[in-house]
C-alpha cells in the first residue's frame, strides 16, 4: 500500500484522469483507454511494492502509455477493435468527409506509432499524447533529457517518413 501522505484511493482519483487522457489520445477508443489505465494502475501498485515511487502521476501516465502502445500493436497484428458510441459522436456542424479524413489520419498516426521502437514510442507518446515536457519524460523514464531529445527526433523522422509513404501510396492511381 502506498505510504506517506497519499493513500491508494487518493492516488487513483488524482492521477487517473491524466492517464486516461493520454491513453485515449493514443488509442482513440474509450473502452481500450479504460483498460489500458486499469492495467497501468495494477502495474503501478505492483511496482510500488518493490520500490518507492517518486512521482505517481508520471509513473501512471507512463504505464498507461505503454499499455496503450501494446494495444496499438495488437491492433496492427489483426485484432479487431469494436466501435464505441463515444468515439463516433461529433458536432453537428462537422462535415462527414472532414470527420472521415480526420479519423483516417489519426488511425494512420496510431498505427505508425505502434511500429516505433519502445523508447521512441514511449517518448513520443508521453510528449504529444501525455503532454509531458522533456524534463518530466526524462525523470519518468530515468534517462537524460538529451536521450529524450534524440528519441523524439528519431520518432518524428520515422513517423514523417512512414506517414509520407502512406500519403503517397493513397495518391497513386489504382490505390
């Protein structure tokens, strides 16, 4: 059980919303994000039994991001993701074709992130989906801020290359 000033219920109540937001941005599917967060909370609880936790928020967001990346990779391997009513709700003023394009782009990004090596996927996801700065990412992953910068650079380059190839393939006649 967590020691110090916070009990487990307080930790869960305080840090679950940010972890869910990170997982949801990465997965785009509410029930998958909830599952990723639940797995992350279990992992965090188990980790705490082995060693003290300095920053519960960062740890839980990191673990939720890792579980979300695992789910993205499972999707890539052919597992079907069910539609969720929360995922398809949209403002009435949005045009259907714009929403379809936006969803397709988000799916392509998620798929490309799932293909990144673990460190690059984690750093990219924590930065852009978890909205953490480089210093917080470095602390969370126990790496230097320089290593965070390098991983971000590599991830961006690979994603740009991957997404550029996908865009080019869809513009070719017959595709």
